[in-house]
């Protein structure tokens, strides 16, 4: 399966600032997703990152708060804007491979974000 | 709406079998997955099953699917302390491949 690298792995940020998280895959993938995992909670899909066009956001998530880029088939970024303590979470990138047939989603190790 | 439910905790003794259960509501689910999350780590795909199957075995792991009751289980044979983690059940629907996750079951393995 694809090797997924997320940067940074963790960060502590000040309220009101923004942070951009990078997701790099070692092979071309068809789909890339961004999930949030709040402390002690399950995963919630933020958006599907679309190559060369605007991301598709889930209910409750908006582009102004979580801008996403996907310039090519191996890279995507998620920005968490104007952060507040409620944004403290693990943010995970996941991908679906390019090979034919059913391809399950694989996840990166996540970015652990704390906002003071 | 779509919903996936799991019990929150399971404690077993080393060497015993563990059974983690999951129920889901979306009858159009195509695939169902089990992921493992160790402390401080991301999600590791353990196994998955297509919705027209009722069983899948992979080494120590056995997945059982009862599509009529929308019930999925993961059995871990000869559970080891290294199996201690949170296990997430997830369903994939037909709309864009989106995954819906359960709350996760924390498995504790005692020596």
C-alpha cells in the first residue's frame, strides 16, 4: 500500500493563528481525504480533496475554516484557520490507491494539534 | 441517517479470543472495514469484507458479517498484549467512497 507522510506530526499553536498540514504520498492515488479525530472521539470526515478543483466539504465544515489544496495526485494540504482550543484534535490524511478494483482507504499517522 | 455503533471497552486475558462487535444502519454499504489505532499512532487497516460475503479469515483475524441484522464482528484469536489498542469499525457507502466510523472499542489485554 501507499506510504503516507504527514507534516508536522504534532504542533502547539496560539489561538487565532493558522497552521497548514501537508500530506505526501509516495505513489499516485485516486482519492485523498481529510479527517478530524477530536480527543477520545471517532473520526469525522472534513472533506474530499479534489485534484485541481475545490474540495468537497462535509456538513459542518467550510472552506474558510479548513482550506484544502490538492495540486497533483500525490500531495494535499489542509489549513486550520483562526484556531481556537476547540480545534485541538488529530488531523488525518487518508488515500485510496490508483490500482483497479476495490482499494481500501489507508491513513497517515496524523497531526496532533493543540491550541492554547 | 448513517450510523455505526460499537461497544466502548473490552477486556480479555492474554491467550483468550477477543470478539469486537459493530452494528450499522446503511443497507447500501458496499464494504466494511476494521482499523486498529495504537496510542499516538494513526489508523492501520486490519481487514475488510465485501457486503456480499459473510465471513473472511486472515491469520488470527476472523470477520463475520450478518447483512440481515447489519452486524459485523472481529474475532482475534490468541489475543496478545500487543493487540491492546482501539479498534474502529467503518462502513463505506456508495456516495463517493466516504467512510462512516464507529466510536471505537478499546481492547485491553491483561497478562
